[in-house]
C-alpha cells in the first residue's frame, strides 16, 4: 500500500519582471520538481527568464527546504496529498517531456508543468489559489478539473490542514483562469513557516484571475482567521479583511474581493 504524502507548491519571483513573473516548483516528500534551466544550462534566475522556443525542457529534482531555484523558500504551501511513488513521478515526467520537448514562454513554462504535475499527483483533488495563464490553443482535458465531494487532510512540519468541498471546477480561458467553488470549508493551523489559525468558509465563489497581475472574486464567504501563512500577513472576520505579502495586496468582503500585483 502506497504511503500518502503531501504535495506542496513553491514559488519564486523572477527579476526583473517581478510583479507578473513567477517560477513554480512542486515538492513531494523530500524532493522538489521544477522545470529548470534548459538542457546543459544552470539553474539561475537569468536562465529561468531567458528561455525561448529553441530550448529543450529539463526537469530538475532537488531536496531541501527549498527547490534548487530557491522556489519555496517560505516552506511551500500544501495544495494536496498523493500516493504516487517517486518512480511513478519519474515516469510521468519523462512522458511530459516527450509531449512538451521545447520550452515556450507563453504556454509550456514552469507554471504549466507544476500545475499539470499537481493535478496528476492529486487526481485533480487539490487546493491551489493560483492558476497559470494558458491560452486557448494550449488547453487540454488534463488542465481542467471538476470534482464533487472531495477533500484532503494532512499535518506535517508545523502545518495542519483539512479541507472539503462540495463542488469545485477550474477552467483555463484564453486570458487567465476561472475557478468555481461551492460549499468549501478549510481548517488550517500554522506554526511554521508562519503562525496562525484560519477557517476558510465559502458558500459559493466565482473567481477570475489574469495571471499574477489581477483577480476578482464574488460570492458569499465567512472566512475568519489571523496570522501569517504562505508568505502573507492576513486577517479576516466573517469575510471582512484582507492580506498583503507574497500574493500581493488583497481586500475582501463577504460578497466580493480583489487582489493585484503578486510578488512571489
């Protein structure tokens, strides 16, 4: 029987376009996986931001508190759990590289790799507040997840999270991404990295995001909690509040909210 392990998303800003450009990495167990420097290159910020269509994709695996690139330096955020083995992950990566041999900044980049890996690892059952930009021609079935009555729970490294959702759907559109959630409840206690207690309670929410630049959501929520998690200082009482930090600035009410200028 396979052991259940956490799946984490780590992010890092890529200079100079730090307001809109992020590098993503995924951690499973002791290992980080990321679409890194192209074949034969180093894992530097310069190589991450200077790829073009002539470059062959290379997936780097590393261990430690953060990925080889530095993504996840804040510990990474738990987005789900998986029973996939390291060997199965290696096979999936090779198949992904066969399907995506060349790096393309717009639709075959590190964020797309990480998002597809998370989806496969968790069989589409994951909690991720970030969506990569994937244009129309790059949309595929495995990029779209719809789940009814799903959730997960795990505790490790000072972070305990339990989440359940009655229904959820994520869809990529030509510019940005759309997320729909109904009946979603998340309980989270953080004691490192970060510190705080959080209850995310959404009756219904429809959100639209344009990459890391801007997002808006509407619905009904009673989110309550205060503390630092995922690189953000946040506080909410029955839906009123906001946060600032790695995900930029966000202002919320129980019915509508906006955020902009993510920096991590």
